[in-house]
C-alpha cells in the first residue's frame, strides 16, 4: 500500500462533493487533518513495536479508533515522498527533486479541495519548492491559503553553528510564514534552539486555524508535516532528557504529545466525528548522527544490516526486521507506519 492510498482517499472527496454540491452545504463536508512525520522508523511507534519503550498513546489511538496499516510503502526520501502524497502520483511524474521541487501545474490535495469551499493550511515542513522557492514555489502557490514552517529541511538548523559559518557567504536559514496573495516573511532564525520548538508552534497554529474555521462553519484541510524525528533530533525542552531513551526517544514523546494537542482540539471544538484524521511518515529512519554521519553511512554500506554506529540509546531503529534505512530500497526505508480514523469514529463493528 503506497501513499496513493492516502492521496486517493483525499482526492476522492472532491469528486464525491461535486456530486453532492447541490444538496450538501460546505460546512457539512468532512474536515481533513493530515499529519506527516519525518524520517520516522517503523518500530518507533507503540502500536508498531515501540522498540525504545517510549509510549505513543495519541498516535496509537488513531489506529485503534480507525485503521492501522501494516504495509504502507512510501518513496525513499523527503521531497519525493511529499510529492507523491500531495499529488497522488509517482514523484518522477511530477519532476520532484530536492533542488527544484515539483512542477507547478501539478494538482495537489489543497488545490482539489478549495473549489469545494475548504480552507487549507500547512504548518511544518514544506520541502517541495526547491532551493529557489521564495516567491515562486511556496505552499501558497500550490493551493494552501496560509503556511508556517521551514521551506526546506531540518538539516538547515545546523547551518549557523557549523564550523567556519559566514553569513556573508551562506544564507541564514529562517522559519517563515505566509498567506495566499502576499509575500512570505521571515519569522525567526531556524537554528538548533528553534529546531526544538517549531513542531509545538506548528501544532498551536494548527489548532488556531481549526478554531477559526469551526467558528466560520467552513470545512478545512490541515496539513501538519511534523519536522521530527529528522536530524538534528532535538526535542522540545519539555521532553529533552526525560524518556531515558536518548534524543530520539525524547523526540518521539514530543511528536506524540503534539499529535495529542491536535486530537484533543478536534474533540474540544466538537468536530471530532466529522473529521478524517490521518497520521503517516514520509520514509524510514536515518543511519547517522550529524557529527559522524559519514562514518555511519560508510559502515552501513560495508556491513548490510548495521543500522547505525551511534550509541544504542540514540540509534535510529526502523523495526525488528528492517535492514535498510532512508534512501535505500529495503523495508526500513520504504515501509512506514500509518494510521487513519474516519469521520464517525471506529471502523470496527
């Protein structure tokens, strides 16, 4: 089962809605919340094994109340996986590549939903606009009414503290925000400290977005592409050093907490039973830590099956039987965790 399952499910809604347009008011159409974690191995989630012993009750309950997929296969890395998810097509068909992003004539999920009266927003990681994204290939150029987050990848959080960094030669990375019809603006420098808090801020903005649309009685599509647990894996201060399972264990607790904030908000706003919630990951785990990633990747190439040279408490663990990681063709890179719950509650009788 590939990301086309998720995209097909979402893209089917406009067709269904078009058939019902004359009789179904916009506010009665289901809301959609799509949460998309980054470089998160299969075994990190409680319902998929919890190999570090870090509980993930909020993610688990999405599957418990709906469906939990056991053969959800994705593309091999960030950009191409996001392209496949948002377009429902193999990434190669949309020209997806990290330097260039996707072709602008592709129809994305938010572009398909907007004619049906949906409000659309992205809070988190974009990574579909290429290096020259500003003013050309922003989320608002592909159907989103508003966005907040990073245009590229979490690696950029290390730029300002890299040895020999010179801001006159290397651009300082920023967290951005923008709305359709206007230019995006810089919010704050994206560094190792703001890397800890970006997902929490994105969750809070997600909740505010849902609140506004519930008040206005408008259906919404919320895309929450979580930046964790991509390296550098630095958890929110509330969880840093708290799990006893290393930086990745702390980040998993952070991810689950933020997912819980969104789920609790849906219940509090009274739209839980009219919202399609999906949580999935873009690809499997990484095999490196930022300060010795070359050594880690070299060892993985020469010793198949070795997941990382990092200490046990901080290793990326794709799952009990996975043998390869992100950017690889084996299960640990392409087989990912995914769960969904339909409007109305559990799919079980």
